[in-house]
C-alpha cells in the first residue's frame, strides 16, 4: 500500500498539477495581453504539459519480474 507522500508526489498527480499551473499562468498572461511570439510560447508550454500528462497515463508500467527459486 503506497504511503500518503508517494500518492501526493506521484508522477500522475504532478503531471496534472503541471497542466493546471501552466494553463493558469498562460491564461493570466493572456488576460494582460500577449503578442504572437508570446502566444506561441504559451501554446507550446500548455501542449508540453498536456503531452506529459497523457504520456504518464498511457505509457505502460514496468512489469515487476519475479524470479522463481527452483
């Protein structure tokens, strides 16, 4: 059973938090006004965070191998 710290700092929750944080920061800057280069940078940051979250959820987990003692 994973501990509370392992659950809190899991890659799944950190990737979801990164999506929320990056979207919040880009949205706040967009509300203040951004030029084209800043929009492209914001779009890149958001798409990278979303990609990380999707990869974290879709990537197969490493199978644990059990060695038999014969």
